[in-house]
């Protein structure tokens, strides 16, 4: 792990600890830097704001769960990602509660939309995607984020496997193709 990656990890661990006792909206970059023994310039070198740090934590959790699957997107991958989130549900509940200017929902939405777009272009052999495909990607991302928040808050009661199964069953056909998921898979 490089110095830059290690620095990000230090900030991430500190934020996750701070969220246990303080609302995300009350945590200031200054407080985070003091806890890490770093100056604000170091933080801003790596992140635009604390919500970008939260997004980085999410992306790292997602990528870690995805690593064993390389370029495939089986239902088990989704379940593993959800299990990783559930292990940190206290953290994720709190960050999803935060409705500040750049809340995490927007960052995660953009992450999944970009992932969907790049997969659609690559797997479908297109340089750009059409409006309907883009709309399907965005709709699915919004739905998954909304359902994930409810799930983390205990509203639905699904296991990670049940929740992943529902996500796959409701995935638009164009996204199933973009992710290389067998359309006959049920």
C-alpha cells in the first residue's frame, strides 16, 4: 500500500471511529485532522470533503467484496457486498442519515451510474449509451440506494442473500446484459 493510500486509510479509520459517537454533520475536517495528527492540507490533498471520504470508504468496501469475482457480477457478489455493508451498518446508517450539501447518497449514486455506464459501453460494444439505457441505469441505482437505506435501518428484514436476489430479479434487462448476467438466470 502506498503512502497516499495509507493516508486515506488512516482518515477512513478515524472517521469510522468518530461516527460511533458523533453525527456525521457535526464532524469537522479540523476534528478529523486533529484525531489523525495531520494538517488540513493533507486531508484536502486526498479528499474534497468528508463526504468524499465516506464515498471512498464505500468504494473500498465495494471493491474488496468484488475482488474475488474479477469482471463478473454474480448474485453472490451483491450478497457479499451487502454483507460487508451490514458488518458496518452502524457507520452506514449514520452516513445515510446525513442530509448535508454533498450527502453520501449522491456520491454512491454517481459511483453506480458510472459503473453501469462503463460496463454497458464495454459489454455492449458501444462508445456511448442511449437515453433509455442511461435512464435504466439511473433508475436502478436510485432504487438500490433507497432500498439499501431501508434495509440497513431494519425496515425490510431481508438477509443479504435475499436482498441481493431481489436486486437481481428486478434489474432491468439492459443492465443484465451490461453486467454479463445470464438473462435466463432466475
